[in-house]
C-alpha cells in the first residue's frame, strides 16, 4: 500500500470531481460505504454537504474515516 496520495474520481451531485487520498484512507472509506450499504459517491456527497467549507474534500473524508473508527472503538 502506498503512503502517497492518489487521485480518485467521484461524482458529487451529478458533477465529476477528484480527490487525492492515500490507499489506506480510500480503502477504509470504501469499506465504510460497503458496511453502510451505500454507494461511495452517495457517502462522499453526504460528507461534502456536511463539511466546513474551509477544509477540502480530502481532509473531510480523512476526518470522517478517523471519526468513524474512533467511534467504533468506543463501543468495544
């Protein structure tokens, strides 16, 4: 797995966009979408709509993944 961010394509609200994420964050993001049984574009659109506009989409996705797993650990 590469530690260097790679460009990934997403469609948000009908518009193509790209986000640069490391393999680990991308895989975790895809795993979360699968666990929630929603498409990655739908999950990304939700995160995009909820994010602080001062931060970029990649940062919002990383924070979402981190928060998701921190919350999961609290319920162990």
